[in-house]
C-alpha cells in the first residue's frame, strides 16, 4: 500500500512539475501521465522501492527505541531513504544518447535538484502509510469465550 501511494505521489508530482515548466509549454494530460509513468519505471523510482527493502527492515527493527514518535519517525525515515536511494538509482540509470556523460556525483546532484522534492514527498507518503497500516496499534475487542 505504501509503495503504491509513494508511486502515485511521485507520478503526480512529476506531472505537475512538467505542467508548470515554461520551457515545455502546454502538454495534454495523457502525454504527461505516460511520460511520468515512463520516468517512474526508467529513472530509478521503481528500482528505489525494490532496493528499499533492506534499509526499511532496519528502520522497522530500530523503531523500538522511538515508539512514541512513530508518526514522525516513519515519514522522516521514508523521505530520507527514498531521497538517497532515488538520487543514487537516478544517477546510475540509463541516459539517452543526447545527454552528456556525467560522473556519479554529478548525476546524483542533478537528480536531487530535479527530483528531490518528489522523492521526499513520496517518502513521506510511504512512511505515513506504513505507520497507519503497519505499526499503529488499533484497539481490538476482547473475544468472549
């Protein structure tokens, strides 16, 4: 559920980002959705969600120390992990032939500049969703035998 919400946040942010770019001009909704979905798949966000399994396991296991701050802990951890992994995977993902060669750090800096806000918002959405559906204790009724 969290990965789906994070992906929708990223695609929505990317669509809004391309709509408000004055260099691009007016682009219809369908093309922006297809373009954002293509970027979701190829620019590293889908890979980021897959690579997030190991660090997220560490975040969940360390939660015992921060049990009171779950609503802030999980969104902050999600934003940090997705931002770092997103910039990393965007830097190492394939580039079209017309894009100049760049070093790993240059690629990560460009990804942080262009997609950093989207990564952060998606990570916050992922963390909130995890806290709501995974860690928040919901009182249950006692069964009577």
